[in-house]
C-alpha cells in the first residue's frame, strides 16, 4: 500500500518513475492525477533553480517532466495545458 500523504508531498521519493504512479492499483485515478501534477510542479521548480545557477544532483529533470506529462496524458489530463503554464512552476 502506498503512503499517499508522502506521495502527495514528494512523489519522486515514493515512486521511481512517473509511470509507476499509473500502475499503482491502490490509488484512485484522481489521486494519481494529483500526485503527478505535484511531481510536474516539483520538476518545474528544479528547472527554475537550475536556471538560477543552483546545482542539481540529477540532470534528468527535463526527461522526468516529459514522463510525468506523458503519464498525465495517459490518464486523460490535457497535456497542452500542463506544458504551457502561466509561470514556469505551473
């Protein structure tokens, strides 16, 4: 059973890949979407920090964001809206 509260606050700590969220049968669809949206927000935050010359341990953030957006699209969330937020953080 997934620790839902932990997943909502730090999805990357609970799930290895965004698609793992989709495959978790213990989560209802709306919770999967909430977790993936949080993950996308976190990835955007990291991207902004990197643009401000803050170092990151992992340079895969652009790839992970694409995977998160793909997972959201698989759940029927409009990915065009997710890709073009009003700010970089979404």
